[in-house]
């Protein structure tokens, strides 16, 4: 097997690498077998074996380790597979954009959003993006934790992510723009909120109430736990866990002894939508800021248009 020559690597890749070879790598990774990969691709095993050998010659090193447990990627193989997934996903986005243009739309945005972002802000940003463009823009929203969404941004499944600010991202791959901060608020049903408002904040007594909290290991769940521990009280075990802000509001509103802590703008939205009240307590801690994440390279005009629309809306809300 010839050595990998950095000086001629780009020329070789651009002249010899084919999309079907990247698809082959992804199938081998999924099935861990040349035979099953060949079956899935409606090809023969000798043809698949030859194609993999050509790829490994191109890169100068094995891309998979062979064992009785099947084929697993080598260190180089994992790197190549990461780029293969990104390229194949980008081709899918290209098809979506072509479809959008043929349907009279400018492009399609796959937008990842953590649930604790106000729906009115998202709706307004999407509508402004549509109105500002020369053609209509279509959007698919994907919900999840910041960690999940950022992983999908890096593998090119998503175009943009609105999530919690993080220092764990590689700035060479993902750019981060801080949008705004969300102070926490305690919400409760009307009767309970009125009773709590008449007494001082007591974390021990609060721990005895029925709690609705987000999923474990999410930022707000971790911070709520740390506040109780800091006050010398065991964190409450929630009776209901949900990552849906609307469901949290509905459960809190229906319970006589039910409370939750959510970001301030979400609390205000839930007051309008579900009828909960905000208990007028002040907390000396805050959540990580909400940020807009984009890939550092390959930005599309429609993504930039959405970013500008979102930024302008936040600026206008601060002014007014």
C-alpha cells in the first residue's frame, strides 16, 4: 500500500473520489460486513471489496479493522466517515434547496431549537425571513437538547441551531453568537402562587412541593439541583419530567401543589397560554445564554437572512 502524500492528496481526492464510494463507507460502517453492505447496495462482494481497497490505497492507510466481530473503523476511518456523512447530508440539503426553488421558494432551512426558546420569537423570525427574501423560505424545526442539536449541526443534518451557549465547540468548525440571557422564574398555579408570594423564599419548603422539571442532565435541571444542594437541601425528585415547555405549564396549572422553574420569557409565555402565575422570587443565578450556532464554513445566504432577522427582532424587543 503506497504512502499518503500530502502534496498530491487534494488532487487525488478531487479527481478520483466518488460519492458512491462515500456511500459504500457508510454502509460498511452500518452493517460491519462487506457481504451485507454489498447486499444493501445491490452489488457483489468482490466489487465492494475492490472499491474499499481502492479507497484505502487512495488514503494510504486502512479505513477499517477486520475481526471476528465485524468491521470497525480505524482512527483514520472515523475521520473519513465523519466527512462522508457531512457530504452525503449536504447533498440531501442540495436536493431540498432545488425542490424549494422549483416550488417557488428560496431555500429550505433545517433549524434546531432547544424547547425553552419562546415560540413567538421563532414564529416572528421565520415570518420575517420569508418576507425579507425575494422568494418564500420553508423551514423544518427540530427540537432536542443543545448537545444533540450541535452534534447534528456538525454532521450537516441541521443548518442552524438555537441553543445554550457552550465553550465545548471547536470555533474552526462552528461559530457561536450570543443572542440573549434568560433569568429563571418559579411558576405555580394561581392559588399556590398567591400563597408562596406571601412568604419568604425557603428552599426546604419548596422541595416538599410537587415538581415538574426537564429531562436529567439538561442545563436547567442541573442548576436547579445545585441550588437546592447549595441551600443544604436535597433536590426534589420530580413527579413529572418533560422537555416540552407547554406541557410543563399545563401540568403546573392543573396541580394544587405543583411548581417548576423555567426561563423568564418562557414563564411569561406560559402565563398567557396556560394560566400559571410567576412567583415573585429573585434568584441569584442564571442559565447559560441562548446562542445561535452556525457552521463556520459553507454558509448559505438564506441562513444569513434568518440570523439577521432573529438579531433584528431581539434588538427591537430590547428597544421597545
